[in-house]
C-alpha cells in the first residue's frame, strides 16, 4: 500500500476524523459535550417530544434566540435626529387653517 516514503495521509487521506469539518473557513458541524442538569434535560426532552422536535433542534433554537436577545439588548435605541428650525414657533395671528390656506395658495385648492 504505497511506496517507501509515502505517509499514511497521502495513501488513505487524513488520519484525523475531523477532515471534513472545515471547508473554506466554514464549520460544517461541531460535536461537543455540555453538562445539563437532569431536570432540565428531562424538561427539554419532554418539550421536544411534545412538539415533534429533536433535542438538538430545541437546544439550537434556544441558543440562537438567546444570542439574538443579547444582540438586540445591546443595540443602540433609535434616536430621531434633531431637525427643527430656529424661530419662535407659531406666530400671532396665524392658526392652522390660515397656515393651510397659505401652503395651498395658488395651487388650485
């Protein structure tokens, strides 16, 4: 199986079982071990079963929702920029009907 000087990798491919987990900078999947309290594990399994989901789907969805909540909480709240004009506000002798008539003056309305 291969000549002298050839490494095992060139004959059979990589030795590590993770050779397909990383392609073009994107992880395809990572397996990890997480300790979960027994009561929580049971609750998640029960919830997943009742809703036709896998344990993995419930965990993944929950983690994504939590991260999105954190991002949203840290996002700056919307602030309308100040776009007012300098002046003294509504001038004496002008009310809203008068202003409206001035706006549409000469426009046929």
